[in-house]
């Protein structure tokens, strides 16, 4: 994990203030890595339907796309390079079936294995991407300004990809898949997303969670992955019907 924090230190050192809490300094001594950020007096935004926090989150995402293009951190790996190894879960599950796989996953695994990597062909771009956008990686202050935290998984790629990571989080917060997509439709980066790439990504991310659900881990994490699989499956079925 220390390598992730080192990445976060390097990335946050070049992020504009509008993107994240300011990093004041980092210290690496005796195998301890300390990062000192601005103290943001805020809370996680509420992503549920009708929440007054949602417009603030959308504005923050619009700003992120603007200030992080071109990519301000030259060391960022491309999305296609960095995600290729992780986003092949359906291929792994079909090659080596695992005990406990859901009936839905069993029925769809072969078909999803055929499309889960197609989105990688549409990720080329020069935006620095967070790749883990969700409510607990955001802070909204009393003035309604949102900042994004935990910049340890960044890649360089097309802006639509970050928004695609957020869709299942909106579904988990209570939006229907159609409403989740409509919520993001005002953002230019989303408007540039190829339809087939979104369908492929929905398949891929759902596979990652299904594989993770079958792994060992604390109960709360496995329970979250189970809910995430259901959200991803709902999004995927919506896209396949559209």
C-alpha cells in the first residue's frame, strides 16, 4: 500500500487546488510515509436522487475534466495499459469457474467475457483520471464546494471513463440506471463516450466485483461487493435493452 500513497503524494503535488485538498508536504522516513493536506471541514456528499449535493458533485466533475486536461502528471500510465490486467474477470471466471458464483453470473459469463475488454479501445485521451469516484472519496464543505480525495489509482485517458466509474455508485445511492446516465448527460466528457464502450465497461466492472465477491475479505467489504454486483448488473441489463 505504501506505493499507492507515494503515487498520491506525487500526483497531489501537481493537482490544482480546485481538484483536491492541497498537499503541503510529504515525508518518507524510517519506512513511514506521511502526507499533510489541507483540513477540509466537510462530509461525504449525498448522491441519492433529489439530493442538493448532486449538482455540486457534477460541477466538481466538470471542473476536474477541465483542469486535469492536459494531464498534469507525466508519469501516469495510460488507462488501456493500467486497466488491461484487472478488467478481464469474466474471462478468468469462464476459464476457471469458482465456487459460489451467482446463477446470474454463471448464465452470462461467456457472453460478457466476449465484450468486457472492448472499452479499452476507446480510452485514449490526455485527461488525468481518478478511477475510483464515489461518495467516500469526495468531501463537500459548508459552501457546497466538492473536492476529491484518494488519488492513488490515477491513469491518463478519456474523460468519460471516470464518469463511467461513478454510474454504479449513483445506482447504489438509489438512482435507476437510466436516471444515473441522465444525471451525467450534462457533462461534455459523458457526451463523448461511445455507447459500445459504456456497455463494455459496465460488463467489465461488474465482472471485477463478481470476482472480488468470491475472494476472501472482511464481511463488510464482501457485502459491498455483492451490492455493487447487483448495481452493475442492473446497469448492464439497461444498456443491453437500450
